[in-house]
C-alpha cells in the first residue's frame, strides 16, 4: 500500500535503555518537515527492564488520536517479539535486530520482515557497553530515516542543537545515525511504499505535553504557591512549574524568589498547604493523580465548606489502589465531582489536549477565586505525559486575574458589619477579606458548624442556610465554566457525547462514520456543572452515545444525576484498558448499534 504522510509506526524496546531520546528525535524531525505528527509513549511503572513502546502517527489530515493499526514495527525487545509481530497490519513491515536469528515461529506471512544488525553494528563501531546500548537507538533512528525518507539535514541540525557543545557526543551520534541510514539504503528498497514528503502544515503549531502546558498556564495565571507530593503521572507538572518560576519569578534587582514550592510529606499535607495559601490570598495549587485525590478528600471538603479557593490538577491514571500508574483512564470523574464526605459538588474542567490544558489552567484560578471554592482540572496520562501537536499558544496581555469579591480596608469602611458568609447578591458567593486587612474584616475559619456571620453554631436552620448557599453558588457556576464544543452535520439524528482526551478519536470516528453513511453530531463536555446547552443536545437527537475511558460509565452517571436524563437513554461506549482511545472503537460500536437498530426496525 502506497501512502504519503499517512501512516503509523511503533518502536518496541526495553525500559531504561535510552530509547526516549531517539524516539523524540524521530518525532521532532517529522514535525520540522512540516508534517502533522503525534507520539504515544507506552511505558511500565518500573525503572528499567520491562517492555516499553513508542507509537508515532503521521497524518497529513491532522488526526492526532492513537492509530487503529500499525504499518511498521521496530522490534528490539526479544521478550515482546510475538506481540510486536502480531500488531503489524497485513502488508506492513517488521524491522528486527538481525544480530541474532529470528525464531522461525515468529515469522508471519503477509508482512515484510527486514533484519538490520543494530547490535553488531554498534559492537563493531563503538567502545563500551553503555555507548553500544545507547547508540543502538540512534542506529535504528538512522535506519528509519532511510526507510521512511526522513530529511537527514533536519536530523543533523537537531543533533547539532543538542550536542553542539559536546563534540564527542555529537560525533558518535552522527556516526550512529549514518550507520543505520547507510545499512538500510544498501540493503533495502528505500523509501518504503509509505513514507514522508515535506509539507507546510505545522507552521502555527508546537509540540508540547499537557503537564508542561498546565505548569505554564499556572505561571500566566499568577500562581505563586505550589505544594505537592510526587506521583506518576503528575510529577512533571510541578517540576516544570519550578523551572518556569526559576526563570520568570525571580526579582531581577534583589534576586529574591517570588514564589514558594514545597514538596510535602504526603498528599494530605500538600492539600493543606494549598488551602492555607489560598485563604491567605495567594494563587495556589497542587498536582496529583487519583490516589492523591483520595487522600486529599477531607481538606477538599474543608475548603468547600469554608469558601477557600484552591486549584487541583488531577492527571488521571488507572485505578483503583495503585492500579497501573503509567496507563491512562478517565475514572476519577465521580470522585472529583463529589469529592469529600457530606453534600459537596465541585467545579471540574476537562481539557482535551495540551492547548486547552494551558487555557483551562488559567481559567481554573479565576474560577477558584471568583467562586471561592476548590476547582479541579482533570487531564489524564495521555494528555499529561505525551507530546501533542497543538496550535501555538496565544495570550492577551490585557488579562487581569479575577480575584472575585474581595473587600479591602476602604470597602470595609463603607459597610456597617462584615459577615463572611452573607450572600448579598443572591449568587451564593459571599465577599471575603484577606489576612491583615484590619480588625473589621477579621473572622474565624472553622470546619465545624458556622452561620453566615462565621460564628460557631449547631442550629439546624443556620446550617441549612449555609449549605443551600453553597448549592446556589455551584449552580451559578454552570454559566461560568467553559462551554461545550459542538461539531454538527446536516441531517444528524445521532449524537456523540464525549470528554477530555477522547476528543481526537471521536472527531476522527465521525469522519469515518460519515464515509459509511452514518451522520453524527458531536458534543464535547468541557466543564462541570453542566449547563442548559448540554441537556439541549440530548433532546435534539434520537440516539446519544456517551464515550469515555472508564468501566462504570461515570460521565453518563453524572449526566443522569445532574440533568435527569434517563441512563438507559444514553448508549455507553467504554474503553478502559489503559491505552488512549482509537477511532476504531467508536466506529465499531456505533456501526454495530445502527445495524442492530435497522434489523429490529425491518
């Protein structure tokens, strides 16, 4: 099958052998050739020794979902040869290290097998086990450059950028690239039927992961306090925030740091630090994953009940318990929406890619202070740790943080008495003061029963008045969270409803379904609480599929609970094995349902 700029390939290696640099080199080179590309890193949770794969999808049409099939596999881990051979599509190619013979039972009809002696080439040309192991990856990158027609000038320029100040490393990497390239050119027909040709389709785009995007958004939002406890896949978010702060949050004249980042003893302590900083007036946040959210529940309830702003970035992974820390899922939806005991409801934002992660990071701080409440940004491992091609970020320099209803000393002088939890405007949001504003604005923060004046009480009416105000505030937030994104087609009576990182696969699936004569509309939910436009979408379609990555249809459950939509009126499409969603999963499920419905009608 001949194909230009529309294929996918996968490299199977062993974790800890240094393949990440080579894989990043390949993806960046394709991107610099002006060709839309995305990468998915599938790695184990140990330090080294277990299988890891890196999938690269090239799509001239800009599709960014995980590919449904693989055209070429580079199999460098003997332990996974059988699995790697099985994943090659019919008519595709397998590249393996022919320094050692391939077992006969791994030879598969219908694919082309190319043997390249990566190991032997390294032994013959480099000294030392470490160099031979690491440079083996660069050799396979060179071979792929020949097989797929990756521009060697681009590759050379990237190596110069990375190793320009280290001549020995630069020379060895150039040599390794050339070894693989020359061997492939001399022994095989290059390029393969599917390969690359330069385009001009990436000029206004960047490659970035979601954790970096969230960290940058926190900087732009004016966050100055971060507290955290390390956890996969969220750790890099605070590491990137620290790096940005070290560059942009240091006073140029005094050298003083205008930020505070604390690694706490556990997630509960991290949440407490963030809530304390939010009460004091700082924009503060923590980053974690599902297990951390579980531990933070009591403090989250405290912030909700006492109207304290705080931002929580939840980079979701497979659970429960430790689960699979390096696999992706969307299984924290119910946990975030109703975190903590008692009657609680929280604002949650659902970015679909790193571009939206940047934007929603900024929005989350504004919403937290405007509504004086915890706000969650729910990404996942796929968004957080993988490189995505997204539009270059834009920024409005006129932006000013929305601090919400904050009374300073001058404002306090104009009122007779300050009552911390008094709802004057009817929107459920009471005015707050910050520490140091003066005695008139002082109040006692308590997680026990309190009335609208912040005084201790166990009076039933006073308690109910307070929690009803919190409910009113939450309902008001439905008009402030990011609106859904709709993609409509004329004549559609089927709706696809999805969330977060499923978006890329669902949009691709809609195109594939249209080619089969099945026309669909799409609604991507971007915020909780749900607005009236979410309910309206369901009412406009005869059949609605809800597509998400968890076992228990949590988005569907939230829609049923909050909007009163009968659960049986929504058809669940669930994918929860830990891998990013593919368009094929959606296409197959919708097609099968449509076929069954047509047969019943007939």
